[in-house]
């Protein structure tokens, strides 16, 4: 799909988890530097001040748009095998893990940043998909993703 205006570009940036670009457009719209129906190229003309750049960085750190609300957590279930969960926090992942495996996991790893733009092969379809796209297939969180064997 061709991005036709600034608003569509904002939606695409959020969808593909391009935080800096999403917050850039969001703040520019909020400050009136851009309008929703402007051409996407107009984002390069935004005259942000240093103070506004700090505001943008603060919004990103606070995740104002909820772009990174759902994360990927992992816990070891057997030697070199890890269960993966999409969840807002490790407590939610732990609760689902207890239901799934009838066991309490002691050590949790937040791995979304490392794997966000990695592709994985789905064994049942042989399809390759990016982790952030896989997350979109789940409608309810927390969600059990599966068990992956990690060979070094």
C-alpha cells in the first residue's frame, strides 16, 4: 500500500514499530507543524526546536502511543528449550506459563528488543514472518507463542 498522507504514514510507523518516526509525526501534528492530509514528504520540513526534540524523546521513553506495550518474554522449560510469550509484563507471562506448563518459572527474559525485527519460521505453515508481525496475529494478551530450542 502506498502511503498517501502524513496520517497514513503515522499509522504505518506505529504498525511497524518505528518509534522515532511515529513520535516525530505525532508531535508535529500536535504542535500544528503538519496536518493529517499533508504529503508524507512534509515531515522533513518540521522545524522542531531542541526543547521539542526533548519532548519527543520523553514521549518515546514514556511510550505515550503504546507502540511497545506488548513485549516478548522467554523462560527456559528444558535444557536449551524456551517458552515464549507475548505479554505486557513478566507477571502476566508467568500466569499464563503456569496454566500452560503447570510449573512456576523463576527466571524470565525480556527478549522483544533483540527479536523484534528477526524472522521466524512457523512450523505448521513453513511461513517466515517477522516477530513484530507475528504479534499482530494474536488478539488477546498474554499469549503463548511456542517453545523454541536454542542451539549455540
